[in-house]
């Protein structure tokens, strides 16, 4: 009885550790590992079904053929129900302090200092000159907030 308790505690500890690491992953890795987890669960479910009816293995090729033939329909349904409508750039609400930090100014910056610093940064980071489009949009947003 004691050995079952110890094994259970060890398994629960391992599962909690994996879960904590799993929820702190980036979105890309989270989706990747979630797909792997679902695939493993499907394989285990298939093995479980094979215990009761071994003929279930003969249905695997049929399932792949059906998925292949119905792929355009499945893709269409996925695009309707599971697609996210995202904007080109989705920023959280930027406040004045963050805008000053982006432009590298202090709180007492005048309008001329803001414009001068904006021009300097935009010349350095413009996409046409090899800069990042994302940074340019952040700089423009900061200028708009500071100049009103």
C-alpha cells in the first residue's frame, strides 16, 4: 500500500512539473506540443480500442483516405470556424510614459524635442532604409500620442 502512495506522489509531481512548464511556453511551442499531446492521446485511444476489437487496425487506412478526400471541405470549415480575424498590427493601449520611453525622452520634453527625436529615430528605423516596420509603427504611435 505504501509503495502505491509513493508512486502516486511521484507521478503527480512529475505531471504538475510538466504542466507548469507547459503553460509557460511561447504560443508557437504551446501549439506544437499540444498537437503532439493530442496525437499521443489518439494513439493510446487506438491501442485501448484494439484490446476489445483487433479489427479496428484495418480501419486506419480508411480514415486516412476519407481525410484526404474530404480535405478541401475540412479546410473550408476550419477557415470559417477557427480562423482569427486579426488586424495588421494589434497594439495594446499605449500610455504617455511608454511613448516617452520609446522615443527616449523625459517627461518635460517639449513639442520641438519630440519632433526632433521622432525625425532622428524614423530616419534610422524606416523600412525603406532597412529598418523594421514594427518599430516604425511603434515610433509613429508614440509620436501621435505625445503630440495629441
